[in-house]
C-alpha cells in the first residue's frame, strides 16, 4: 500500500511539472485570440477566393470615350469601374451592358449596339493577358484561375434587335449572354415598366423571342419590364431567368424593383434577383426627392448640352449633374444594399440572390462609390451570420449556376431539333 502511495505521489509531481512547462509554452489569451481569423480577414479571404460577378455595369460607354483607358485608375467621378479597382474589390468579372437610346427607332439602333460590342471585343483583343471574353460558365472559371477579368456581354433592351430574330441570333454569335427584354420604353412586342402598357405583357412574337433566347443559350433578363411581361416571360421560358439589376419593391417602391411575389416566383423557377445599388432603387426618400428635383435636372441637362456639347464632354456634363443633385438629395448609406439582399434571401433563399450594381449607369450610395468597395458587402453579410457558402453564392455562384442551366437547356433544345430533323 505504501509503495502504491509513493507511485501516486510521483505521478502527481510529474503531472504538475508538465502543467507548469505547458503553461510557460502556451501563448497568453490575447495571442491565442489573435490567431483566430478576424471578421475583416475572413471577408478578404472569401472575396479573394470566391467568383464575384456583377451582372450589370454600364462601363461600355467609357470604353468608347476618347482617352479613357480601362487599365487606368480613375476617380469615381470619372467612372465606377476600371481594371485596377476591380482587382482592389476582388471582382472576378461582370456583364458589360450595351444599349441604345429608346427613342431611336428603325435600323439606326443597330449601329450603337454593334459599336458597343466592338468596343468590348476590342478590349479583350488588346489586353488578352488581363481581360477574357467569356461565353460560358467554364470560361469564367478559367478567367478566375488565370487572374484575368471575366468580361461577359449583355444587351440592355429588346429594342436593339429591331424586331428581328436574325439580329438576336447575330448578337448571340458575337458573344451576348443575356438580353433585357425591354429598356425604359415599350418595344413592339413587350411592355416596359417605364411606360403605360400597350400589349398586356409579351406578344406572340415576344414569346418567340424568349424561346429563341433559350435555344441560343442567352439568359432572359426581366429587369426593366412590366410586371405582366415578367410573368409572361417566366411562363414561356424553359430556362431560369434573372433580374440583372433590380431591388426589392417592399423596401423601395420604385416600379423598377420586384415585388415579393415576383421574387418568390422567379426563385421557384430557379432564377436570381441581382440587387441594384442605384440610390432611388434602394431608398424611397431619395426616390421621392429625386422626382421633385426632376424639372431642375432637365433644365440643367439642356444647358449643359449647349455648354459642353458632344460625346467627349459626356463625363463633364455627368459630373455637373451629379454635383447639382448631390447637394439637394438625401444621403443613402451603402448598408441599404445589404438590407435588400437580406430581404430577398428571407423571401427566396440564398440560392436566388446576387449582385447587379448598375455601376457607371447609376447613382451609388455613400460608401459604395466604386467597385473597390464591394468587399464591404461580403464583410457585412458574414457579420450578420451568413455562412461562407451562402456568401459565395450571392457574390457570383448563383449567377454561374443560372448560366450553366441556360447552357444545358440550349444544348437540349438543339439536340432535340437535330433529332427531329433526322426523322
């Protein structure tokens, strides 16, 4: 018994010595805590690793300006997006929109559309080590792996096809990967949210447009369209749709935004609402103040067109208009973007929400002055308890999933057509 007690005593002494040595080697509590990944560091890592896709930017107009270079770093007053700031913001790529004035009718509308596509393709040709023109989800992933900016082409407004399916097919061959069915005005085949309805949604030809887009592998985009056009497109399309740059009407009542029922219906068919950063689409107070200010804005725009005429002075006119409005409109914080994301996720789930900033074509909220600030959204989502997996989906994973599904539907439709032609 005494021998056993001696062994126990020796064991206790050795255990105490080991504990003392371990305590000396162990880092103090503060050092241990510092080894845990901070929220800011986690956000930077997620942003760096994720595929981040903005589904709507209007930077194409800057590319067509004399002397403006995509590879230069610009002040936010001279554009929200360029290559250096996309790199700073961890942005993998974007859909670069081409558009034309809604009031232009007839074949004349084709010239600005083709000029926009030419400017984008020329950029990819000039700096192939920095920018990759992407046609598929696989192309986007390859661009990410090689450190290039993924550039995708978007046609903003069905008026740009000039009522021609042949023109639609040509845009697809040139690289267009989504088309917004309308812009601010009705087309001859689809109603816009920007005008009183003429067709009660989509005409028969409009439904043919949707079906041809499905066959071509071009995503159907329902931002800008009337509510009835949205539901007609949803019913007609065999592939998921996107709202490339729309927010939540329950939070900001602008007609360009989507109702809760629309968001749910879009999600039920596999689609994605891409939250728009435009201040009046985020905040009702700003929207109402802007509407009251419109007469003054119209008058100033007319004066500026006389004072600074021509396309080369577009940036100067835009800056004076921005300054005029900024001093007279309420401030909208960037956190409003996350509120809209949060609302849409609660309605439809994290699988059906993404980012469509409308940069270079809209008024950005305070704190989101350009694309370099995009990681703030990632950090705030993580702070609110979103999982890394869900954040990655919102940043771009959902967009790639839709693109892949659209590609699959296109392949299936083509195979089916080929089989029937052989019968």
